[in-house]
């Protein structure tokens, strides 16, 4: 079973706390995260890099891509483990600072950085901007000049490599909106060198999420030495390489990336370039740590199918609808009951509000609890208020104790921000 999760006396527990107790105390649907699982994932990446790198080499900066799960408690925990941070918005910058990250441990990416976001990042002194286009470079130079604070930048190279596990999460193909082609990179680097308020220091890349074709990493990395050489031959300084995230996790029965092999590629291809190495793991650090705890609202038996209608819906977890993503589903109790085939669906008025079709699960009844697994990444942070449903609660479990890190959103919280003009009252 997933690290952090175990069956005790017939009931699923997370880090020593019964999921039944969590449901009683905080209701459902609720996201629950295991601290032990997050720590073991962090240690796995950091450990693989340590094993591969010579003792005297500087270890990569592990910048947690907090778009995966940006609760400030999760950020604080990852900071306590030694992580730095990758952000994609001013909101994530604020969360990172609230979680106690040193600004110099924060890198900013994203194709549409706003003026306000750029200004805030400059004022607090982040480590670097990962630039995605020449207009963005020009804007950062302008803002840096206006406020009198220079910007350190790297250019996001679009390596023309298809890596992501689903076409909607592949980011490194020529047709994707991310990064700059190799040809434009040289021009951009020269432009930046000629600018007064930006200092170009290197290159970043991120080929996609859930990268199962692990050779894609190698293919992308192998493009870097020649590019770095070309830049240096043209008189430019290249002191940083940010090699992105994309480490896959298990949702079903996938073969995982061999982290030791990955670390050896970084050692063999990137380390000789004598640069600061930055990595941006997101999903890998938190994905398997989380479950969405839910209760069966109804069992609906029809002539052709049996539906488990649960109280979680696509507004709580959009991944199955958005990416046709598979998530394991398990009963919390009565785990030895006979199997039955169900379609597991939420209550929202969309056929797409379906978590699984024809899934063999232990037989369940109205009121039973179940978990939707591997929902620690791109779960809560992608939730919405569709159908005027309040956002779920979030619970962080560590050392046999559950901590509420986000209360359930009430319906009043949603409705009370609507403004009815006087003439309609
Ligand atoms: C620039 C960048 N870095 C890192 C990540 C994190 O990816 P993952 O969660 O697959 O590790 C993303 C995901 O979209 C990204 O766009």
C-alpha cells in the first residue's frame, strides 16, 4: 500500500489516524495528506541526487512546483524538509512568503506574468525569472528600470521534445505555448545582455508532467551542453540550468521513472557544465500523499449498470474529467466484502462527473466511506465552486495527529460575495 496508508483493524488509516475518525470530525468530501508520504518522496529525490553526485559537488536546488498543491501548511512542511519553491503567480509568491521561504529560494515561471507579479517578485528579490518570450523580457526590463531593482533571468528553452503523459500536460513540443526555440534563445540572450536592467544567467526547461517516456528527459538534457557552449563562445555567462519537473507518480500500475538513472543523467550531462542546477518537482512530492475522502450518497442500481453516487464531484477533483485520468478507489471499511462492478459518479449535472466506469470495488452501501487515491497533486488546487458547492476541507496528518489546514468552505462564503445591483432588489 502507499506509504503513509495502512489498514488497522479493518479500517484504513493515514499516518496512524483512522480515516473514519477524520470523516466524523471534519465531514466529507475532504482531502487528506500524509506527511510521511511527502517526506519519503522528498527524500527519494534528494537521496538519488546525493547518491549520484560526487561528495564535493553542490546539490541541485529542489524548487517545489507549488501549483501542484499550494496550501501554506504543505509549503511550510516542504520548506522544513529543505525544499525551495517554484511559483507561477503573485498568489503563489504570497503563499510562499507566508510559508517562510526565503525570496532567494523562489523561482518564477509562467507565460503571462503580470506587471504586479513582476513588481512584487523584484521587490522581494526572488532568485530568478524563467522567461518565456521576448515581449516578457522587454516588460521585465522596463519594470526593473522603473523601480530601480535589477532582474536575474534565465530563458525557458522549448526543447521540442514531447514528454507529458497526456497531450494536455505536454509542454515541451514546438507547438506548445511554453518557452523559446533554440534559434530565438540566442537572440533573446543577446538582447538581455544589451539591456540595462536584466542579467541573463542561464536556461530553464520543463518538458511536461507525468513523463513516462523517461528517455525524453535524456533527449532534452542532451541538447543543453551544445547550447551552453554556443552561448559561452559568444561571450555570454551561463551559470544556472533549471531542468524542470515532470517526475511521474503511480496512479494505476505505471512503471516509474528510475530516479537513480535520472540522477546519473544529470550528473553525466549537466554537472560537467559547472552551473547551479535547479529542479522543479511538483506532483512527485505530494501526489501519492493525498486522498479525497468521500461518502457514498446513494447506490443506484439500474438494468444495465450499478452506480455509486458519492458526495465528491468533478468540482472537487477535475482530473478524471479533464485528462481522462485514472484514480484508484477503495473502501475505507468492510474491505473484505465481495466485489461488485460500479460506475463511480458525483452528484453534478454532467455526465462527465464520473470518477470511474466499470470498476470492480468491494461492495458498498449508502453512508460508507471511500477514498479516491493519489489526489495530493492537482486536486484541491484545481477545485471550483461549480454547482455552488463549497470547496472541501483539507487535513494534514503527521505523527498520529490530524491537523485541519483548510476548513470546508460554506455555501454562504460563496453566495455572500455575489452583488445584486439596487435596481434588481
Ligand atoms: C515550469 C513547470 N515546472 C514544474 C512543473 C511541475 O510539474 P510536475 O508536477 O509534473 O512535476 C510544471 C507543471 O506544470 C511547470 O509548468
